[in-house]
C-alpha cells in the first residue's frame, strides 16, 4: 500500500533489522523493509455536534504501517525461501520512492542473507508493498537465482485486458496503484513467473492457502515442520489491534470488503483454535506471534 504524496507527509526514520526464530527445523527470519504512514480520512463530526475550530480532530492524521518480509531456510533441501519483497527500489514509474521503506536488502545483509541466496520467491498478492522489490529498474530480478511464484488466480485477474474495479468501494488511488503495480510485475515477469494454485504445496513444507477479499488471488502460506506451524497471513489481517477487535469493519484497502471480512473472521478462528503461530507483514516487528482468546476477545501476543 502506498500513499499519495503530500507536503505535510512526515518522513519516518527506519533502520534495517532482523529477528530469527524457528518453526520445527525451519529457520525463519523476520526482515524489516521499514514502514510507511498512510493518511487517514478526517473524522466525521460527532452526532449533533458539528466539528469546529474549538474542537479540532484529535485523531492521528496518519496510520503507521510497518512492512516486514519473511525468509525461511529449509535445512533438508538447502533452499532459502523469501515471502514477498517489500517496497524495494520502487521505480519512479510506480510513484515516489518511499524514503522510509525499501530496506529489505539491508536487513537481509544484516542477517547474513544475500539476494543471491534466495532460491524461491513466494508472492502473496500483487500490492506495491509486497512486490515492488522484485525487479530492478532495468527489469532484471533483484533476486537473480530465485524462481518467482504467484497464484494463478492473481495472475489471471491482473492479466485481463478489461479489468473492472468500478464495483469496489476501495479508495480510488488504491485502485489506480494496483493497476499500475500489477502491470509493472507482469511486464517484467513475462514467462519467468511460475504459478501455483491455492492449496498447492509450493515448496516442501510450505502450502499456499486462499485468503480472498483484500486483493484478487491473495494467498497465505502454511509453513509446517515437525508438528510446528506458522501461517503467513498476508494482508487478511493488517493491524494487531483493529483487525482482531473489529474484524467486521471494512478496511479501505480491501478490494472486496464483504469477502475480506469473511476471510478475516475465518482466519482468526483458525489461528485462535489451532494454536498455530502467525506472521502478519504489517504487524509490529518482528510480525510473528499468536492470536489468542482472552475472555470473549481476541488479542495478539507478539513473539510467543
Ligand atoms: Zn500490504
């Protein structure tokens, strides 16, 4: 997700960082790509009391959105898998580069992982903050040895010549950005992109699972080793408090909001009942933890 540029847009200070943990035998590394601030629409006035200069809108004007990617090293096969690519270089053609994001390669370097080491690049969905790091400005792959994988449904949708997003209530600039970004990815990927079906075990121990609603063909990834499971949720849940406390509330970034709400509720039920850990790219670093029941509420327990 990118935001329109604005003269009053604050610039975030972010640094490269990583956090290592294990899922069974698999070595996982949370990698920060930085963060962005998304402008919030103004609050509506309270019922019966129009907002005046004397009662200014006290809400924050920007939503802080961390962006984190996940690397998975599989000792049995020697493979290194990277899930999503962050903002990356954000070519000028996709808008103004994000000064506070695009730090994935720095974080990988800090973690002892090189772009050359990545064998498999799994794409959860084709939003800018997940795929702008795939290609250099000249169209070559940022991860030169990697096979890039995306869901067949996502590629089929964005490959259509008559994409119609008019029925979606998503913000107009989000629609425009998604058209631009998907065209960018498809242009550079050409025949080099490998597709999978939701439900496929794409890599031994990593299975794509459908999470529709936020973006066409969005998938998560179920990562399993030795009875230990981590679910990469993509953007089916995007906020560690709001998504859990009010899963029924529309997210203005969800292209199909009703479907996204159903997916979000189902996902939260799965996580809270299974005991699986989860990794959500926009949750606070290091982005992994557990969704747990606390009374009649669901709460996020980071890094547990
Ligand atoms: Zn995102």
